[in-house]
C-alpha cells in the first residue's frame, strides 16, 4: 500500500508567494487552477472571460499574498474569494457594457449628421481648448474612453488607478467639458 498524500498546504504557498517564490504560485496553479477556472466559468458563463478572471486572480494572489491573514479564514478560502470576487466584478461590469452589432456600427459610421457635428466642434478648436484645461491624467482618461474606446476597467489598468477613481475622473471631466463647450 502506498502512503496517503500529504494535504496541500495553501497557507505555506501563500507565505512563499509573499516572499516572491514563483514556484509556490505555480504549485497553487497546478493544484487549484482547474477548480478555480470552474468557479470563474460558473459565474461568468463564458470560457474566455473565465480564463481572463483566472489570470487576473493569480496575478492578484501573487501581488497580495502578503495581505492574507490566517486569523480571518483559511488560505484556500482566501484564494477562492479572490477569484470569486473578480468574476462577480467582471459580470457586474459587463452588464454596463452594451455590445454593438454590425448594423449598429455601420449606422454609426454612416451617420453623417453626427460626424459632421463632431467635425464642426473639432474644427472650431474649442474642444482642444477645453481638453487642454483638464488635468493631464483626467484628459488621458477621457481620451482613452472616447477616442480609443477603452472600458473603465481597461482605463483603470492603464492608469494604474482604482476603478471607482477612474469613473469619478471621467464623470467630472465630462461635466467640465460640457461646461467649457457651453
């Protein structure tokens, strides 16, 4: 008879991750990755989204392993809560996005009145003046959102800022632009 395998030590792996030991993160992934992917997939209901959540989860586990507090719960529970919260946030944030189908995109591209009005504003130079009046970080957020088409989450990652902060910056900046454009 073979000896039973020793139980996996999640807490030891998290402590090793906090010390920067990459093998510990690999061990966590090898041991729990498939199950964590299943959790993410059940919540997001989309394979590609679940894979993104799992990736982000392991990045967060790696970067925040030092914040794990054994007095507040088990290491395995902490790992699962990281992935679960990211998956729930992904679903919640995705509900705010309304994907455009091909017909809607074509309609936007051919809406001459809309683009002509935008060209008039751009040609007048007012928009440039108003954008220049914004704080550079807030201007960058607005441009990422409305020129490059980035989501708030993508902008938060680009700017290395909390999602709520980015949303507030954009909201205030749009108000300032509306007031400036008068």
